C-alpha cells in the first residue's frame, strides 16, 4: 500500500512564513499573529533547515523572498486556498452551524460594521468572524490575494474581477470647528469653501480619493494643509481649529457638536457615494459569506443599515 509522503513542514511554520512574505518583515508578522519575534524567527529557521534552502534574505529593516521563497509562497497560497475551500464545504454540510466569515472593511466602516456583524453573530453563534480593518489600498491588495470572502468599501477597484452591490448611502460632508464663521451660514458657495485649506486622509484612503476625484471633476486643485492617518485624528484636528475637512457622515456622532464639530451647509455637498459589498467574481462564494450578504441587503432594504 502506498502512503503519500508527509510534508517536511508544519502548518504553524507555513502560516508564519506566509505572514512574513505578505508583510515584508518578522516584526509585523509577529504583531499580526500575536506571537513574539523569536518565535517567528525560530519557526522560519526550522522551516528553512527542513527544506534545505534559504527562503528569506535581509533587506534594510525587512526581508524579501529568495527564488525558493517565492516558489514556496506560491505553493502555500494555493494550499491555504484549498484549505479554505475544504472548510467552506464542511460548513455547508453542517448547515451553517460552523464556519468562518472572512471580511475586510475600509477604515471608515469601523463606525458601523460591528452593527452589521453583531446580530448575524448572535444568530449563528458557531460562525467565527475574521474581520480586518485597513485603508482602501490595503483592502484592494487583500482582494487581489483572495484573503477575504467579502470586502466593504466605497470605491471598488476596476482592475480585479469583482462583483459588488450597493447597500448603504455614504455622504461625504464638510466639517469645521464649532466656532467657524461658516457654521451660521445657510450655504457656503463652492468657490469659497473649495479654496479653503483642507485636512485630508493619507494616501490610499477611499475618502481622500473620492475628494480628489470630486475636485478634479470640477477643474479645481484642493489646498491640502495637513495629511492625517485616521478619521479620528482629522476630527480632533478640526475641533482644534487647524482646518476644515471632508469626511463620511458615518464618522461623526449623531450630534457633531458633542465632538466640537459642525457639518457645514456647502454648495455642491455632500459628495454622494455608497457603501458596497464587494467579492471576487472568479471564485465560489462560501455559504457563510452568501448568508451574511443576504442579511445585510435585507436590513439595508428595511432602512436599518
């Protein structure tokens, strides 16, 4: 009787190698996996010794894959994709009593995505939810690598084979500190507010890109005073009278005055966008993800979302 030869690597070693390959460094991989750097380093050393090849080479403060490392990473990516398919099949056979929902959301979705997930998780207590929040560029990269079943974003990329469905409005509004002279105006003309220095999100942010697109469509170049890495940082900077900003209405409290902010009534605003559920059109959607999509769309139609 013939038995297949077992691989000379453990799942844990391959998971650590995959994280290092994707994140470009042992420190970041250790943080992502909630392990220590020596643990990751030891696993990579054992993996390299068991295969008899060098998998990584130091570059600056990070590492890059050798030719053998790139070949192993292609193999690991395929293995993990096949394993996910197995898990999905088991979940189907168990009638949604078990399984994993892999979902990624752009940064602004942190203000409402938990509201979508909580009742779904309560209805399916055996479903594990793997949620990642990143800026738009990072979520696009995750879609390209097929790391998630569904992404929630405002501007799906055109270069990937994707399908999407709009589920909720996402108005982008102009905010200013409470003491700003525009607060009391009925409507601020476009020529006036568009010439104001803006505080903006970092490169790779969907909100930033939507704002830049809006200005470009009108032949105007925005005056960017400061770039900040989060919605909360922008809100605090605006409240401190460092400038005005365009943000999603979802980032603000129901009463923005409680945060020291005011939504300005400005000509041409809000910028009207929509939140969309996005998924790969070239792979089968897991049953868990399909059920979650049905749930969100149902409640969006009911006006809940």
